[in-house]
């Protein structure tokens, strides 16, 4: 059985090579190769529809690639075909925070966080203790008994982060975690993510928050048309991009940000 448990000597948490994926004959990922090391933050940026979310979803096999290789903590999970024999275990090791929260509406915040540990066989008392600790970590102990409909979008997303942390993953994937939030809620979520970064959590995030990526990321990856156009430290990719397409994307982003500022948009 493929074992994705983190080993003390492994520094490369994720290794992706030649990854390709098509939908209905349309190539969405085209020979993507990428390495993610422990306790680093990788920010994936680019236009909508460029393949960013598909890449993220391939990393824990929520989407199954057509070709290529993926390893987690040195163990292959995809090698021209799925070789991981324990998908639940993989997804405990490679956790994910979705754009739309995906909380269970009939469960309270603490029950949402407890659910995965309980399903993994962790005793109820331990699962409850872990859930309370994680809600404290995301500054939501006062909302432990609230249902999703009683919480703001930012609070729901922070509960979703606590839920993803409940199984103590090796790496945490974020799919545009602030795209549907207002500015105040966005600031709350980004503050929690900064704290996770400070704690050494390995994270891969698809984001349109370029200032945040500049502040916290160890590497920025610009994806366009299903390919990695440019990757490197944020100061280089966002400050001194080598590729024309990267410069065009950043200029367009800057122009849109200026327009929103002039209109007074939030």
C-alpha cells in the first residue's frame, strides 16, 4: 500500500512532473512540473480558466490526471495512472480548503471540525478537544455552537480551515479562499493564513490576492493556458518578471485594482 505519511528526512512534500489533464478534448493542464518543500508557501496565480484549480485538485486526486507523475512525501500517488490505494488517507495528508466553505449546514462549527477525526476513528473526547483547540487557533471559540447560516462568510471559511487542520495534514491546499468574501472577512482569513505560515504549515494556494502572495509566499507560480509560464521567489515573479505574458497579467491586475480604487469599490 502506498504510504503518504510524512517521513522525517523528506523535504519535498509534493513532486509533480509532466502533469496533463483534459476535459472534453480541451487541454487544461499541459506538462506541468512543480516541487513543493516542507514548511514553504506556494502561491499559484493566473487568469480564471487557466488551469490553477484543476492543478490543485489533482494534488489529492479530486481530479485524476491523464498523464504525468505526482508524489507526496516521496511516495507516488499517480504514475501515469492512480497508484494510491488509500484515497481517504491521501486526503488526510493533503488537506483542502474550498472556495465555498463546504460546511455541513446541519452541524455546528465544532461538530463540523469534529466530523473528520470521528470518521478516522479518533475517540469522541479527543476529537472534541482537538476541535476546540483548532477553533481557538482560528479565533472562533465563541462561535463553537453556531450553525453555518448564523456565521459570516469569513467565519465559515475559518471553520473550514480548522476542519482541514483537524487531521493534521502534511500540506494544506487553498482554492481561492477569499474570492467570495467582503474585505473585512478577507482580512480575517488572511490573518489566519499568515499565522499558519508563521507556524511552518506547508501550503499551496490558488489566489488572486497578489499582495498577500508577495508577503507570505516562498514561491509564486504563474499559470496560463494550462502551462507554468514563470515561477520563482515573489520578488522576482511579481516584482521583476522575465516573461512577457507574466508582465501583461500583472499590468492587467494593477489596472483593475486602480480602477476599483478610483471608483471606491470595496
